C-alpha cells in the first residue's frame, strides 16, 4: 500500500489548486444537502417492501387511494428478493428497524420460522382471517404456503394453477386430438408415437413435452398434482411415499429412457426457439408463466392455447401449483391495525384485483373476484381463449404446498435423489431401478429428518 500525503493530491490535480478546492466544496455541499433533505422528509406511516417489479404499477394505484382515504403515507420499496430476505432476517435478529409489511416468494417464510412461534417476527393472522370471515373467501389450499404449525403468518397473493400450453395447428397436423389426452398414460402413448426421427437425419423432430432433468420444478409440480408435497400439514417431512417412487420412475422413462418423450428446453431464448420450432409440443405453465410467454415471445402471438393437465387416474386432479407470493406484517410495526387495513386493500379489493389480473394474468385467491369482467376477457396471445375462466375452473383443485423452515433443504435432497436415480438408470436401465429409487429417497428423507431433529427450539 502506498501512502500519499494530502498535499500531493492537490498538487497532482490537473486543473490547479483553486478548481480542486472548489470541487471539494461542491461535493461536500451536495452530500450535506442530500442528508438534510432526507432528514426533512417525513417518515411514512407504513413501509411496504416488495421484490416483484410487475407488482409496482398496480400497487401504486391502491396506495394512492388508501393514502387519500386514511390520511396516511405509504412508502413502497422495491428490493431484490435475495437482498430483501437476507436484510430482513438480519434486521429481525439484531432488533433494528424493519419494513412494516413485506412480500415474500414461496419458501421465504421458512427462513424466519426456525424457532418458537413466539419468536417469529411476523403477526399471526389466523384469528383476524376467521373473525372477519375472510378465510372462507380464499382458496384454502393457498394458505398452506404461509401456514406454520397451524398458524397463518401471511396472506396469499395468488393461486398459480398450472396448465399445458400448446400450438393447436402444429399438434393437429401431427394427428393429435387433445380431447383424448385424458390421462398421463394417454399422453405418453401419443408421445411415443410422435417423438421420433421422421426425416431420417438422426435427430428427433418433435418431443411431446418440455420437462427438465437439471432442475426440480417439473418433478415437484407433478408430485403435487398427485397430492405429494415435501412436508405435511403437521410439519413432518413426507415426500418418501410409494407414489413418489412411481412418479420418479415414470419421470425417468419420459426424460432419459430409450422411448423418452420429453426434452429440456431451458429458459429464455432457447425456450422460445423451441416453442417457435415445435421442438416440444406441450409446456407446463402456471398463470404467471402464460403472461411471461406473452411478454417475452410476442412474435408467437395467436399460436397457442391452454388445456388442463391429464390426470394420473380417472377423477384425479387436473392441475398443480407452481410458485407463490405472500404478504406478511412485521410484529415490530408501530401501526398493526393500519397495516392490516392496507393488506386487505391490496388483497381483498375486487376492483384492484381485476386490474391486476389484466396486467399479470395472475389469478387472485379471492374466490368472489373470479366473476370480474377482466377474468372473462379473451387473450389475443392465446387465440382469444378466456384464460381467466380456465384458471378459475382449476383453482379449487390446486394442491396444498405446506411451508416449512426446511423446504429448501428437502427440495435439494429430493433433487439429489432424482439425479442419482438418473445416473443409475443410464447405467443399469430398468434392472433394480425401483429399489434404487427407494434407497435414494430413504437417504434423502433421512438426512432432512436428522437435521430437523437437531433443532431443539422447534421441538419446544
């Protein structure tokens, strides 16, 4: 390290000493002015931190109306998801100021609930929902993400029912009648007929569906459709079930087996290229992803339609759920009643929810909002199909996905079991496959259980 005397800095300034000191005075004045202005700005009555840029516009309109009605001020802060979570966790542990309200992504609540409920930094909303008759107006399964030890700690922002998006013209040209894809067994049978090298160049021309092997979202979405989640309502790890073995075995055959019908199309430009070229025919899409397609691949407008999932067995669930956002109120807020009223204005005001759906295609969990005209509008991108009506039809079938402090760990261990099973299948094929999958699941769930058992605070 080289030490430079202050006088040397002045001497080395290229425009002379007078301009140097004028510059110093100017910079100091700017800093002092900014500090003074910040000190003069009144503190908002509520600070609301969010991570999703697409929520800003619709929230600003609600904020303006709420401020006028109640004579208060709301400070809306857009913060990167990881930074929001880490800073909030650190602030709660240190006892420093935190936002009055915060939106979190699926799994986020678990970072704040690894100790006794009395130490969780968010208000318990269970009684409020019951007392005001609000719980019965929501899709019950969506409260599961934000429920810890039977206590509701956040409000659900969305439902996120999943559908299959496809190109009717292309699918019909290949002789596929989507009305006959009633079960996944039907789907696989058609896929094995379609997923072939038709022109003799050694490359399969069309795969039936986009399913990942390097990420867990495809497997977890299908497991949830079958009613299998990482944890149960009591907080016990519970993904190691016979149906989990069945699903992984099925998934391996479709993604890496000799008669595979799936291709991993990825995200971004590779995905949109695969959609445009028909490399995959069907794509799993929750409500938010249908809007992402519309925003990121506008040149494909009008080509697509959406249908429910095939079922695993007759009469089974025709959808799943992928993702979720929830709103929590900090226990440290100085204005808990005002925060609760603002939360209701954001999530229970039907007019706001209609406009929000029009801007994002995200179905609200408030059931009495599903008759709004915005939810009945035709989507030009999907050939005039009324996606809102389809989402609302499927919404009550969405499976619960129970929040847990160890959800991320469990997801990672399940993914490891899946990847290890892939490697076994590639090397040994069907021989001993089911037993190997079971061994991997035993090891994965056993690891999560051991880690959870070490948490004495949660047991208390």
